[in-house]
């Protein structure tokens, strides 16, 4: 299945980056961030959208008690801060670099509106993408609020399978090549890394999955 974060099998960075457009190229720069650097904070002015050239970015917010809630961890080619397109004035979340060599392509809202105004098909794809992301966020928050850690992990694996999985021709298993570390996955399902490791090993012992550093295999009889 095609990832919700990409459309028509086209990397968003290749489609949207102003560096690709002569009208914007001369005045366009990439911005680099190290691990734990913030791209923006909650309450910052929302006047840009961002594309990831390389690295990973964590999107989240803090509860009243100071607990961090991770909404998404995005990777190369993905878009964030896109609610600025819809008229958001201030950020309701933070964006933080997860890698030491994260490179971001910032796109001014006016520039994005210009690109959308000049290309109706492009505009429809952007709105479709935003709709998909909002639906996924709503589903993930429901999972975090109402389901136990093991169920959250199983449903996240289903999501990974949709985004990054393919069928193994020899076994019929679902094979997932993904960009996340165990720490990333633990953050996304709202648990600790040791708890995640226990849950993964339980699923492995039950012959539901096999897993390595960047690959998860979901066995055919369970998938």
C-alpha cells in the first residue's frame, strides 16, 4: 500500500521544495539542525511549512503536568507545520530534530499559497495530504488514550505495515523496512523503551513477529 505521507509514489521533497523552482531558487536556503535542536516551539508564529531533506523530526506537545506527548516522528521527504497553510497563526506543537544531521527546507506560507494557486492539482493533493494526516493523528491519540501498551504496539505495527510493508514472495509474511529506532517507536506509542522491548519479545515468543534493527517481519498466519 502507498504511504499516507506520500502521494502518487512521489517524494514530497522532490515535488514541493522551492529549490526546484527557478522563481524561488535564488533566495532559498536549507537549514541544518543537530539532535534535540528545536525547529519551532509551541506558541511560535506559524508562517512557514517545512520539508525534511534528511534526518528525522519529532512533532509533539507537553501536557499541563509537563509530560511530553509525541504525535509523530517524520523522516526524509515528509511535510510538517502544514496547518499554517490553513490559517494557523501560532504553533500548537513543537518540532524537534531527532538526528544530528537533520536538514530542513523551509517554505514560506505565501510561497506555498502561490504554488497552490498556480496549480489546482497540486493544491488538491496538499489538502488531501493534510486530511490524511489529521485522520491519522486523531486515530493515534485515541489509541494512546484508550488502549493498553500491547494493543498500541500491535496497531502501530499495522500502521507501519501499511506505510513500509510488502509481501515476501517466498513465505507470504509481511516484511516492514522502517526508519524508526526502538526509542522512536516507544515515544510514538507512549511507553518506555524497556517496556517496548518486553512487548516485542512477547510477540516474538508467540511467533507473531521477528524483528531486527530496521526490519520487522509479521508472520503470514497472523497478518
